[in-house]
């Protein structure tokens, strides 16, 4: 049998006779110092369950006073390996665990001749982690893990950091697998002394902090870029001419697209009552301003299409839009001038006066013609007072027919002359009415153009401010 086997059997038999329970110290006042560290292999953050799952190499190192020997007595053997269940193991556990049944691979412990024990098992830890989704999907998360002895105080078993930052990412670099969604920014660790219930003695706890940020590849393509593109596409609603009613349909389609993106965000973002993602607020904000854009676009289309049925533009609205906003937006060349605007108002006044006068003339002046001679049916008498004879009667009736024929020709000529005058008046009034209606419609069209440009610029400002706030 080899010297190594003899040594291992002797150490195992010694521990079996003494028992595994109890700290491996000669004096009860001595403290066992355990150096503890972690080596990250793979990590995964379940945001909905708020659980950080990590596959790690756990490094334990302490001194066992019952595991010392003289190498010269065993052919120079400096180090042996023994099963972990054969020796004393510190009860260091994860305090904020999300799974009490921690998985651990059975590995052997390495023991040096001076009693130094090194144990590096592979473990899977599941720790609870608070999630802040305010900046989702550009968020950064910090997860903490607390390790310490479950039963021993700091005077009995003290824990120290095996690595400066607690979590080693370099030693196990060949085993480390990067997360597809998260990027580790920094790792920190510190030692804390927690008081017990009766304040004495205290407990030593190692706090590990893992800072990480979400990778932007997936989130930017799926959630962010479509949102920005749709917000910019909304500008087309105000860029279309005001006489196009389909601009309202375009706004409603964009609104429905934002609603679909909002549903995707709800599925992707972890549910939490403490915070709301800024991207979700941005979605809702865009849906609100698109809804407002639908109302404003409908207002502009209504002003532009129904201007012929409206009275002239009020003076205050003309001062606000034509004289004020159009100068700020450099739109004066596309609108009516002040002289044309005043001419439209004056033409409207003359048109109304002419219509009223024509109505009064038509009702007050009636054309009455007496086409029957006053004496055509009265019998004529001679100077002697006798009646005409039959021949004289025939001559009288012939004269009466000639007078009636002449009166009819005169009446027809007068009616033709009156019809021509009325036709000319009607044509003049119709032309004035058409010009008036066109000018009034042009006024409201100019107002609609100025309001549309105003709404467009306001929407651009809102889009820029919201994007700056988001990013």
C-alpha cells in the first residue's frame, strides 16, 4: 500500500473516531477562519419571478488542525484528497435564497500537510433579486447575495473574502458563458457583522453585489426602433394637404400600431407595482398625442372642406393666424394679403346689400298693364244721341281688335325687356355670390393651413422632447 493511501486511511479513521461534528480546533476559544469566494460560470435573471439563477464554482478554504502530518513520515506526501462527507465542512449558506434545495456536485476536498483544506464544489444558487423596470429596456440591475454561517457566530467561524471583488471572472474565464440578454458591468463584495437577536455574539456575513445592464441588441430592434419610427411617421399626418380626409385614417392606423407595441411591451416587461417602464409611458404619451392629432386633423379638414358654407373669418382669428402665426412660419406668400382680405369682407357686405335691395324691388314694384280700353264695351252714341247702326258696330269691333293686338305686342315687348333685365341681375348676383363663396372658402383654407403648420411644429417639438427624455 502506498504512503498516500496509508495517510488518507489514517486521517479518515481519526475523523471517524472523533466525529465530523464540532469545529476542527484544539481549543474552544479558537476561531475557524473560512475564506469564501465565487467563480461565475453562467447567470440568468428571471425578471417575472425576480430570481437570479447562477451557476458558480464555490471556493472554501480553512485550516483543520486535525488534518496535519509530517511529510517526511509519508514519503514526502504534501497533499491528499478526501471525500467532503469524511471531514468537517463549514455550514456557509445563501441567506436570501429563492430555492432551499440548492444543487451541489459532490467533489473531493484538497488537504495540505499543514492542515489547509481547499474545497471547490460546483453549485447552482437561486437568489431573490429586486427588479427596477423604470428604464426598461435600457435598465441596469443590481442583485445582492448574502453568504454566512447558518449556526456559528463570528467568534466561532469567521468568513473572509477569497477574492478582492468576491466574484472571480478571470480564473474561470474558460468556463464562463456570457448571458444573451445581460452584460456584467461590475462585481463588488464586502464583509458585514450582523448582530444576533440578543446582540451578542455577532454573525459574519459576506455581501456580494452583481451589477449588470441589459444588452440593447434585442430590445432596440423589437421595442425601441418601431416605436421611434411610428412616432416619426405620425408627422406625415400633418404633412399631408388639409383637403385629404385620409390623413385621419393614417393617424388611426398608427394609433392601432402603437397599441400592438404596447401589448408586446406588457408581455416583455416584468410586472411590478413599484415602477412603470419609461418606454410604456412613452407609448401611452404617443397614443395620447396621436389621439389629439386625430381631433386636430379632423378640425383642419373640416375648416378646409366646409369653408364655403361658413361666414367670413372673424377678425380675431384673422389677427391670430393670418397676421401672427403665418409671419412666424414664413407662410405669407401662400396666403391672401391684407388688402385681399379686406376686399373679401367689403365684397361680402356689398353682396348682402345687393341681395336685400333686389328682394325689396321685386316685392315693391309690380308690373300692371291695362290691356282693355276703358270704353271698348261702352256703346257709342252720335251727337244726336242715337245708337250706331249695324255697320258702325262692325267698324267699332274691328277697331277694338286692332287696339287689342297692338296692346298685346306692346305687352310682349315689355315682358321681353323685363326678362332680359331680370336675367342680367340674376347673372350679376350669381357671379358675385360665386366670387364671394370662393373668397370665403379661400380665407378658411388659409386659416386651416396656418393651424395645420402650427400643429405640425408642436408635434415635432413633442416628439423631440419625448425622445430626449426616453434616451
